[in-house]
C-alpha cells in the first residue's frame, strides 16, 4: 500500500494520526502533503492542535 492508502485506512479505522505516528508506522515524512492530497480527493479531514509532552504544538488529523 502507498503512504496515502495507509494513512486513509488508518483514519477510516476511526483513529487520529500525528506526523510522528505517520513516520513511525508508515515511513511518511510529509504527513501534511498526504493529508492535502486526501482532501483534494474529497475526503473531509479535520486538523486539531496537539501539544506533545515536550511542549511542541503539532497537527493531529481525523476524518469528519
């Protein structure tokens, strides 16, 4: 499966995904680009802000 297919399957399973998860699970260095392509395909994906334990703010994505 492609990174796009893996991320979409992950989201369709009702899970959220962060860039760190995408990198570790699917080798996806540019999750935002994959999300952009999925949105371009018509998928409704919501972005939420997420604070990591070290205080960094990153995006967390989920299907709407």
